[in-house]
């Protein structure tokens, strides 16, 4: 299956935790955590419309000012998600600057900031450039199964984990993955083109069989309309791609259980592995996972691929060792 999500570690395995996720055929991108982002191009940063912040320690949130600097002057809405108390921290970041000239801007920049307060509730505040980023009234709503964002083609779920402070883990799930059989297109004399994206979208959105699809460039009649039901044999639908992100969590039974439930069957799991397996006591003291714990959790959750990161600088130059420890635990052997 051709993956729709293309994630990358922005600062490598030792730098500030940040994962940038591009979506195939889409102009919008997602960030998991907001550490240092100066290495990202302005073009990429301006495409971000959802940011999921695990917690507000400096290495996970220091990139907000860089983001703000690049977005002021654009007509844009950015949705940010974080743990309880997150909106107040965003507010104070914004109020650190003077906005007395905002009336000169033609475009409005809006931050919609949501706090995942409990497993079943979210509180949201909005901050607008045109209002000098004053805090608008809070709106609360109930959520199910930790789902923070539920769109037609994707959803993001979260779990509240422990790091001496509430810390969120995230899972980005494609609603369904649609694959087009090009040989069937050829057999029916149908062209390859943008209309196939409309076809895929209609299937993912659950449109009825009588929903009409415009087939642009068809040999028999350009732009003809066909009911969705007559086109379903051109494709197969499988489980969608899943990307998970977990960092800065202490190794406790409760955290392990919550992480495994969140990231189960992920195609890629980005997971904190700050300390070597022999330094488990230090990892517990600092509220992080070891390489061994990261690999064990990934194995228990049946993820397809594990990407450890947030290695402590104390292991500088030992990346191969750290990766080997994770992979050994992931494959089920003993170190």
C-alpha cells in the first residue's frame, strides 16, 4: 500500500522532539511537539494546521515563537492540542509581545487551543491576531475514546500519561486506505487522473452508491458522470495507516498499558528511548523510558516499525548501540 502519511524526525534522535507529518495529495501538515523547528523550511511551517504538544517543557514547546513569527501576516487558523493548562501557556507566549499595530494587517491569524483535560473532555479557547490575541471564552465538550480531532479522512487520538506532569501520547489514524487497480482502469478504458482522488475521497467519506463521480478525460465522453456503485470494483479498501508518537513518560505499568492501547498495530511508532537499558534507575528518576522499555512496548503493541528518539546527550556518539538495544527488545530477544 502506498502510504498517505510521510513523517520525519525534524531534529534527529538526539535533538528536540518534533515530528513533521506530510499528507500525500494534501497541502496541510501536522506537527507532533513543537521543539526547535528552525531546520524546517518556511514553506513547510506555513503548511502546518494542526499541532499536538505532549507537554510544555521547553524542548517540546520552544518552537512556538518561530512558528508565530512566520505565520503573522497570513490568513490562517492553526489548531493546537495539549494537556490541562496548555491554553494559558499559549496565551502568555502570545502576550509577551505588543500587538498595537494589528489593525494594519489585512489577514487574521487564529490559534484554536484545546486542552485534553480528562479522557472524556476537551476545553478550547481561541486567540485572534485582530483582537491582539486576547483570550476568548472557554468552550468545553465531551469526547469519546480520547479522540481529539475527527475528520472524514483521519482522526487523532490521545492518552494522558505520566511524566511528573500530565504528558500526552498521540496516534494519527487514516480512516481507511483506498487502492486503485490500474489494470482494471485499463480494462474499462478509464483514464488515470485527478478524478481518482475524488473517487477515493467519496469511498472514505462513506458516500452512497448513487453519489456521482465526474470522470475527467474519459475516452468515450470527457467529463462524464458515473455512480459510485459502478466504480467500486476499481478499488480495494484496507485499514488505514497509523502513526503514533509517545515521549517523556516514566516506565510504570499504568503508562505501559495506556501506551499499548493507544499505539496498537501502528505502522510507525515514534517512542522516547532516552536512556540505555542499563540505566533504568536513572530513567525512572528522570521520568523517561529506556531503550529496552521502548522496544518491549513496541513489541507488545504489535507495531510494524519502531523509531526511537529523544536519546540523552550522555550517549552522544552511541546511536548504533541505542538503536541495537531497542531493536533487540523489539524482536523479543534478551540483551
